[in-house]
């Protein structure tokens, strides 16, 4: 996984450099693009039921996959620009969340961490 993220980061960096797009890839612009792509992902689920969202048609799943790829691309580019190790950051966040949401207190519940006894 780490090697794959590193490979993706380097490929995206090269892709932008070859097209002279790096000049547009500020963290601000990339964050804005990320949100646009996230909104495009949400559009696929707007107005459908929970059940429908769990059993997408092949065509719809392909469209959702493309949006998820766009989100990942922008996320990796932002992390690259800010020199953030996404894998390490995700592991740290998972550890933090496991402390905020102990299994014995939250299993099967969906409250915010400060709403538990």
C-alpha cells in the first residue's frame, strides 16, 4: 500500500509537470477541486434510497469509481504539495479515533465521541 501510494504520488507529480500544470496546483486550488469532486460523488447518491446506494448498476458504479479516483488524485496531490505522508497520517488518525471511540463504549452506536458516557 505504501509503495502504491508513493508510485501514484510520483506519477501524478510527473503528469502535472509534463503539462506545466504544477503552477495551478496550490494546496488551495487542489482543496477546492477536491471538494468539487466530492460533490460530484454525492450527486450519484442524491435522491436514491439506502438500498439503491448499496446495489448500484454497473454503469453507475463505473461513474462513482471515476469520481472516487478524482478525489484520490486531488487528495494525493495536496498531500504531496504539503509534504504529508498520507499513510502515516491515516494510521495516526485511526489510532486517535480508537482512543476517542473505545469498542466497549461505542459498539453499534453512532454518536460523536463527546456524547458517550
